[in-house]
C-alpha cells in the first residue's frame, strides 16, 4: 500500500501527505476494531481465524490513508494501470469459429491474403469505356459484350470507340478506364451515346486493384474488438478461425445481510440481489466472463461453480470470499465500501495486503468507489469495490471497471464509452462533484437529443431501467442550458 500511496501522492490532500498515522475522532468506534478489544473470555469463544483476522485489521487500519480523487484524477489512475496491463502481461489466447468471434478481441492480426479488390472493380451498373473517347459530344461507342459480377471479361482489350456493358462488382475489361452509369447514356442499335453535359473522367466509378489493401497488409490489427465489419473483413481474407484473447474471468461478489437471491421472496427488511445481475450483464457486454465465486467452490473461478453468491456482512466471510476469487483476472465487489458500521470490504482487502490506488472519487453517484491491487501468484490482482446502490454500481463499472476489463481483454482502446448529444432541457446542479444523471436519448439523422429523467437517487432502479445513458455534468458546472452540447455516458 505504501508504494501505491507514493506513486499517486500527487492526488492526496496536503493533510494526508503530512499525516503519519490515520486518526479517529475521540469517542468514535469501528466495529472491526472493536473485535480486537474483546475480553479474554470473549476471545476464547471466537474461532482462531477470526482472532487472527481482527489482529490483522488492527495492524493495517492504523496505517491506512484515504485517497479521494477528482473524476479526472481517478480516470488517469485507471488509465495508467490499464496501460501497465496491456504492455506488461502475456494474455491467454485461443482460436474460435468466426461465428463465435463477435465481441472478442483479436490476438493475431488479420492480413489480406491477396489484393483487395483483386481486380479493377466497377462500382456502378453501366458501360466500361475509355474516357478519352468521350471528350467530344455526340460520340457513339459500339457495345462489344456484357460482363457480370462473378465472371471475367472474355472479349479482347477494348479499343478506341468500344464499350462493354458492366454490372456492379464486375471486373473492368482491359483497355477501359471509366464506367459511365447506365442512366447517363442513350442506348440504340448496339451503340451508346453519353447524354449531353456528361464528361466522365478517367477512373470514374472504378476501384483500382489493391486500392483497399495489398496482399500481406494488415486489414484488422491485433487488439481490436470484433464487430460486424471486422468479422466481414476476416471472412473476406479467408480467416474462419481467428485467434482471439481469452475472455478475462471476472469474479462478482455482492455483499450485504439485506440481500436475498433474485428467485427468493424477500422479507419486509430485505431486497433482492440485482447488482450481481447488472454487473454480469455489463461484464459480458464488455467481453468478460462472469464466473462462479462461492468460497466453498472446489476450484476458485472455475466454470460450473455456484454463480452470483451473496456475502454476509461479516469480516471473516468477506475475506474468505475475496480469497476464493483471486484466481480470476478481475474482482468486483458491490456494497460494503462506505463508512457504515457494517461495511467490511476495505478492511478485508487491507487484511489481504491490498494496495489502494483510490478509496473514493468526487462523483455522484458512486463516490465511495474503491480501486486497488492484491498480491497474487501471477502478479498483481486488480479489484474494484463498487457502491451498493444499483445506479452507483452501474455508473462506476462503466467509468472505471470497464476500461480495466478492456485492457485485461487485450483491447487497444480502454476508456469509458461516451457519446455526444444536445440537451433537451436545462439542468441546474450544485457544483463540486462530477455528476452522471440518468437520461434517455432521442436520435434522428439531424442529431441526438438527450432528456434527463426524474429519479429518486442512486437506488432508483425503475429510472435506471427506463434510461439508456447518463448525462455527464462537469465538476465546476452549475447550469447547463437547453440545446447545449453535452457528453453522455453509455452503459
């Protein structure tokens, strides 16, 4: 933890830099520290692992620091760590069928196996001819035959005064250097005449051989996420089993005694676990693999183990759950990162020698978000502690965890997904925090308008379900006018 504090000390307030020990207000208590002050009889009744855990918490808590950053600073920290991952780690790769490659990140570039196009290609239905023959009005050209897409011109080289009817996508006959669109000619008795006012130039409506890519050239570079265009390019190059990076395994740990599973009927004081499901959806959308996380699983982070568990508000249970997830490439914890009496995530992470890169960001929603690293057998194990309120969870994943997941996926680009739109109505806020307000876009060919939605705070799932983005409000902004261009965070 000391090394991370030194690296990011420029982000710490002056009071934190000069302080040698974290202090606690007089008379205040910490539920975890209280366990270390138990009487001898009480200690005898507690399991040895719990005593060791309490002692460890007592030791590390005394040297802890609070690292609360601005949004810009936090993004910079995540970007720096994402670059370390991308530049320093040998990521696993595998070959997949092209039909399964959507959303995967290329590990090996796709090269052109021949020139693209492999011949001069017509881009219009019309007549291939020589532009020099059309410099004088009224000239008639003899039509020597027809060439369609999927066949070669079988006639001789076109000479002066000759033309060939041609279809879109067909190879242009030798001798021709332009294609006149069929609607721009008058055809009569086996001849054509270009309409008055039309003067085709050499190269018009023709894509030259190799203009798109030369044989051996990189068509899709490594580190690019495969979408429809990239899959089409792979097919055009004859690549039916591209080599892609393995999906990073992501452990999702939901914490809280108030949670029950989605299929259960909650009591009046309970709520169903929605965060694990929203995070699993976000992880899959960004190319990761949410995996089984239960502490009792025989092989941590192995497929087929229980999925989306709930971790009780207990320091030892929280530590065991985190330990069970350390075989994954990324750990996401939800809840337990605020300053409540039963928020144990940060303490459990400290007990496992975690380095905290930040412990809060000046944003709304999501201020208590935590980012750091755990020591692991394969090097550093990254984790995020995300706030428990559903909108906070979604926003902080999109802002911070998604870029790290992109780097762990091998992707060259790892930044939050933003868009631009014009504001439908005025927004007035109190400055001091970078805010992300639920909103909905209305798009047309003339542009996109975004309208802020009414919401009841970061626990309002109904508003989140109706929204498709979040309007970003700068930290120093007080008022944003209707019609003003704004940035939107895409989930």
